[in-house]
């Protein structure tokens, strides 16, 4: 690996020469084959994607927001853009979620700041399942059934959802969640972002971004993320949705922490990649707007696992 001159940003206590060299060498290739994350002396690098000759790599050095590094392939000019944490501004709280009725002390309840639809299941002394679950000793956002599917009193469990409707400025958003549990969830259960509410079966093809909940670990301390970009101010729905009519009679998930990050810049042809997905586990397809597709298109230009493909 050849030594190189440090960009101005990296002088005076910036990134180690190792990383500058690493990034510049990586930038000479279209995409890494299996680079999802790399840990080096306390630095956690999370590969995001390559778009229009730019690399997108998250650098986390003990900072919960992380920093995103953009590397231009042509001349290796580097710059760092810090994502703003807008969780409290947009979502009101991060964890131990508030109840709509603060006097309700049962295990299950209704969240104060989130809308819940097609999911309302009485559970005797434990209260009514309606989006809040205090099973671990603190209030989580929750959807699930436990041999009580037939007791649902509202809507159709095939489109059970917890969501917020947000009016967002143009830019790039990353919504992250840490799960206390994800137990036996069917593949038709997602963390999502969309411009309108969708049927669960339409989320893979019509949402701005989505991640199957069954990919989440159990209280593993990891953030599971979706990212999306919008070119102008508009309403966006974010949350979780599941088809609870199908799959196991005992399935549920609980979200313990959430985070929303914002970058006030337009990234044209943005590639959206899910972090914390093990390398080689799944094949992901995206269109040039950064929207995830359920399968490869029959023709045209698209993104497959971060690599541009022309069919």
C-alpha cells in the first residue's frame, strides 16, 4: 500500500494514515467484494455503498452518531459530513416509550407518540396489546401474537402497524432501531419508510426503504438501519409493520431504542444499504433512487449488493 499525502481535513489529529491509505486504495475499485464492516484499533468501519464515483463509509469512533466519509474515486478528495441526530426533534423520545394514558400500569398499553393500527388484543390482567410492552421492565414498542391472534379487536392483523407520519425536509435520513427481542417473526414484517401507508405485501416494492424484522438479533446491542433520501420537503411514514395473520402463533418483536439521523444534502442516485447484515447473507437490489426492490429488474440499470448492473 503506497503512502499518500493527507488531505487537509486529516491533518492535526485527523484520521490515521492507515485509513486514508485504505480508503484511497479501496476507491480505485468499483466496489469491495465482501466489505460490510471492519474493526481496526477501536475504529468500526461500516460499508454503505458506492454511487457516482463516491464511496460511502461510516466511521464510528465511540460516537453514537458516527461520521460518514465520502471518497471521490477520480481525485481521492476526501471530506467528512456529520449526520445530525434528530431523534428527539422528530420522534420525541428514544427509549422507554411513553404511554398514552400514564395511569395505565399493565404490561401492555398504547404509545403516546406513535399511531397503532390493526392491532388491539385484550390480554386480561396484562392489559390490551396496542403497541407498548413492558415485559423486560421498561416500555418497548411492540407488535406480536402469543396464541391470541383470534382476539384482535381492530382491523386486520395482516397489516398490523406502529408508525409516525413526519414532514421531512429534503436530504438523507437513517432510521435505526435496537431490538430487545425478535422472536419467530415471519419474513413479512418490516421496519419501513414510505410516502404513504401500504399493505404489508406491498412494502418490499413500494416503500422508500425497509428491513425485515426477522434479521434483527436478540438484545445484541446492534443498531439495525434503513436509509432513504428525498429531494424535496414531503410527508414520510416511518415505523414497523407485520402480517401477523401468517406464520407462527407465537411471534413478537420489541424495540428498545430508536434513532433518526439526518444529512441535509441531496445524494442523487443514492444507494441504500442495510448495515449490520452479515456479508454474503442476502442479495439486495435497488433502483437508482435508492429504493429497495424485491427482485432484479428484467432490464435497465440497477444496483445489486452495491454494484451497478446494466441488463
